[in-house]
């Protein structure tokens, strides 16, 4: 099941206080970027983030879930209605996220 554009727009609105939020469509789903780093994505209308230490600390009860079959597990964000929490979460995660890989041409 692909994610809806409406769910993407809701998450982007919740993150609108942060500068540098962008997304990229990927096979019916959406990757979410913060200042050029992938923080997670929207998969089957679920907002999942990378399981870095800061995310695990801020969401100790978060269920690890695979975004799709045979993928590495990510953390399900349940507090999507809490705009302040979402912004704090991404800011806390930022330093732990890897830099994007250079694309070969």
C-alpha cells in the first residue's frame, strides 16, 4: 500500500517550523530529509525515523518496525499530532545522522 499525499502534507505541516525539511518520492513512499540528511520516511501512512540514540531516548516505548519487507527496522513515531515534539525529535537526531552519500554520475 502506498502512502497518501495527504499524510505526507500533514507531516510536512507538523514540521513546518523547521527550516530545511524536504522530501523525495520513492516507489510510492516518501523519504524525509532535514538539512540534507535522511531522518526517516513515510511508509504505508506511518512516519518512521532512523533508530539513532537520540530517537530511542526520546521515544523509549517506540516499536521498531520495518518500512517494507527485508528492510532495516526503524522507529514508529506515534506522537505525530505533537508539532513541538516532532521538531525537537528531528533536531535531536540531526548530529547522529550520516551525511548523504555522493551520487555517481
